[in-house]
């Protein structure tokens, strides 16, 4: 296989992750200006302004397996780019909170479908010894998009006066259009062409474009993995263990508090005593640490394995979240608190951030991979939406349950990371270096 061809194609598809990350976090810079402009209640702000995109993401993740299987991976990825562009422009031009929420919802659908289609595609074009680092490119692009969103918000602060937040949201249309054009020129997944479309000629052409050397052998391996059926329903007893694994890993990803910190980073840092502009700059440092340690995770994932990375990340989560809770509780300085938040981001980058999309994409067989990915992605986004929805109720300084001191929130997340540590030690299998077909034999019960 030509590594250059495979690398370029995987990079183009992984750009869906850049838009995912940018779209998810860009709202953090618009959070406070929108709250002041439309003077909404904490419940309305949490339900519509901040979490509407996440409810769109839940819908996109839940239904993403259908277009990914029916239309193909490539067409679905093109559709995602169009959704991002429409959402960016619509949100930036919205005259009131209801239309704003609608366009954020549209972008959320793009994020949800992306979290199904992109990892599925990347896992299907990757050889076993490269699958981890090629699929984790998607996560790397997510955190790169997060960093650029923070940095973009910082640069645009003060540029347009009262329309700063509109510029922050609208600029996403530029990379969305660029991504859509790039994906148009990528090949379709050869596994989808054979397993779901029965198109052997198309699969051969796709393998050729991917740089595969022995095409006949590759075709035979894919056909052998199909067995006698082209597709199956994922909700069968034989798939119970992969479903449990996908649900649990995605559940703990959000119960670490990652989206809570990413969405509300500027506001959290202002609570610690930083000025508005300083809090946005400090949020940029969060993005930088995230991308550095995700890059480290990308380097290590095919070397030390998924399980060990998640083990390291769990210890880092427990320490950092406990210390952030202590810093807020004791009134420690903003520098100390920022340091422990950066430790949290480092732990996430090398742990859950690097592992989640790789692990979920490789534990399901060819026939049900897109729907299995949909289960994991839906779990991830349901809990992300719930956390984002409830945060203003707990965090609002006047009406929130915890008022100006959010230490119990961080203590809550720390407790769940202790439970994650036990899951990793006692239940999680290692998938490093094994082909998708080998993993199917290990994780899926035989047909009866």
C-alpha cells in the first residue's frame, strides 16, 4: 500500500474532525455576548442557546448509521460539509435566539453524523498496524479545530464591536467549503462497496486509488469477512459485548467533564479571577495542551495500545479534577486552577481523546460497523447534551445551585473517573495490532 496515498486520503476525511471541533467549541466565545444581547433565562440559555447544537448532534449520531450505510461513506461525508457551511452562515446572521438555535441544531446534525461516518471510513481503509494512528487523526483534527476556534475567538474579540460573536461563528463556513471540495475527490470505502453495495469493480478501483498492492488478496479478505450476509441488525445478543464496550467508553468520555470545560472554559476562568480577554487567551492554552497531548496519543496508540492510554488518562483525570475542585473550594489563585485544568486536558488528549473513536470503530464487524459506531456516538452526545443543558442551572452566579463556586461539579466528575479506572482495569480488552476480523472473533459471539 502506498503510504502517501493513504495518508493524504485519510487526512482529507479527518478534516471532518476539524469542523467537528471548531463547531463544538466556537460557541464558547459567543456564550456571554449572546446571554447579554438576548437577556435569556438560565434555562432558556442552556436549553436553546448552548445545548441546541448538541441535541442536533444526538439526532445526527442516532441516525447517522442509515445514510452511512445507504448512501455510502463518501456521500455522507460530503453532506456533512454542506451542513456545516449552512449552519455557520445561518448562525452568524440570525436575528433572534430561535433562528440562531435552529442553525446551531443544523450544525449539530453535521457533528453527529460526522462522528459516525468519518471513524467508520477511516477504520475501513486502514491496515491493522496503522489503524490506530490513522483513525486518531480524526480526533487530532477535532482538538486542532478546538484550538483554532479558541484562537479565532481570541483574535476576533473586539474586531467587530457588538457583532464579534457573529464573526466568530460565521468564519467556520470557509473551512467547511474547503473540506467539502476535498472529500469530493476521495474514493469510496472498498468495504462499503463490497459489503453493502455488492460492487466488486468499484471496490477494486477504490483499492487502487488507496494504493493497495495486492488487490485480489484484499478483495478476498473482505469477502471472507462478510460470511453469508451483507448486513445485519446490530441489536442482537451476539453483539452484546461490543455494544456494552461502546456505550461505556462513550459514557465515561462525557462524565469526565470534557465538554463542560471546553464549552464553559472562558466563564470558568473568569470565575477564577481572570478578565474577559485574559480568559479567552487562557482558553487558547487549553486548546494547545489538548492538541499536543492528542498528538502524543496518536504516536503511542499503535505502540502501547488503547487500554494503557486510557489507564494513564484515568489517573490524570482523577488527580486533576480533584485538585480543580479543591482549588475552587479553597479559593486558590487562578494560576493554580489553570494549571490543573491544563493537566486535565493533557490527560484527556493522551487518554479518552485518543482512544474513543478508534476503539468504537474497530470493535464491531463489517456488517454492523456504522450502526455500532452510531450507538457509541449517540451515547457520547446524549450525555454531552445533558451536561451542557444542566450546566447553567448549576453555574449561573445569581440563580445557579452552586452560585459562584462550582467545586462540587468537578468533584462529581472525579468520582466517575475512579469508576472509569475500574472499568479499564477489569473489563476493557486490548485491540492493538489486531485485524478487524480477528477482533470480530474475539468480541462477537458466534452465530447460533
